[in-house]
C-alpha cells in the first residue's frame, strides 16, 4: 500500500497569510495526486487533481505543485472561507488519503 | 447536475452486517469510464477508501477490508450497494459514496462528486 503523510497536522494562520501544506508519498505516485478541502460536517470537496490542475470553480489562490513523492498545496492569501481541513490523496494505485492538515485561525 | 445520497441504518450491533445504499442522479453507471466508490471517516479521523465499482462491473476493495466488503450496482435503479460484514465499534464512521469519471487512458482518477455522508454507529 502507498502511504501518504501530510505536514503539519495543524497550521495556525491569519487572514491574508500565505500557507503551504506538504504531502509525501511512500513511493512515487507520479502526478496522480489530488487535494481536498473538508469543512466540519461536510463531505470533502475536490480542489486540485493531477498535482497542479485546479478543479473548475476553485479560486485561483489555491495552487498545487510537486511530482513523484513530494507535493505541496499553497493558498496564496488565506480567506475566512479557507479555514478547514485539507487532505491529499494518491490515485495511482487505488486511493489513499493523508491524515489531514487542519488550518485554523 | 450530479448528486449522490447515502442511506442505511444509523445504528448496528457488533457482528452484524451493514448494508448501505448510494442512490445517484445526473449520470449513469452504464456510461464508459464512470465509477462509484465508498469512503469512510471515523469521527475526528482521516478518510479511508473502501471500495469502487465501475461501469463495466469491475470492482476493487481496500486490501485491509477486502474479506468483509461487497460492492454491487443496480443500473436500473441508479444505485450502488455496499455491504460490510462482522461490524465492530471501530467501524463507527461517516460513510460517503462518491463519483469518478475516468478517460480512455485510465480509471485512476479522484472523486469529483460526493454524497453528504451517513453516520453509522456500531454499538450494542
């Protein structure tokens, strides 16, 4: 099984901050990496796929990068609506999620 | 407009079998490259993929749970059913169904539409 590890587990930030979340895979997943946003009591929402492709209607302040085993999700200017938990997911070999990163005020 | 809705019991006893139904609209599970999967999330914990079924009836299971899971589809009813045997309190979680749409090259794609989830508690 491919394991996904995110860091940090919790991130404290303020509105307007630039924040970056890292995701590492236990083996290469090439660019088959997605990012999701989840708010309490809600289903995950797909933000980015193929490591860096923005899903439709996702604000451009979100961006993804990386390939192979190391990936990043960056929010260029944190907005109040962005406080949530973010998950990475590999989909080259079935589907495996990271443990999540909570972005809090 | 694609929508998915999970339904099933909110409470099951240990050792019982859980049956969950995902009823969807806005797409057909007979269309090439379409898939419907199940993902669960224990309270306060991370997401875990469970099972996937495709338009051609191909199906895949999480290796750690494979012996307990069965996924089936009813294309006439636009439904996907997941059964999980021998339920245990550690299986307490919100269970989601979700849609995928692959392409001619691959069915390895992320989940683009999700149901709202249904919380299943395992307790005697």
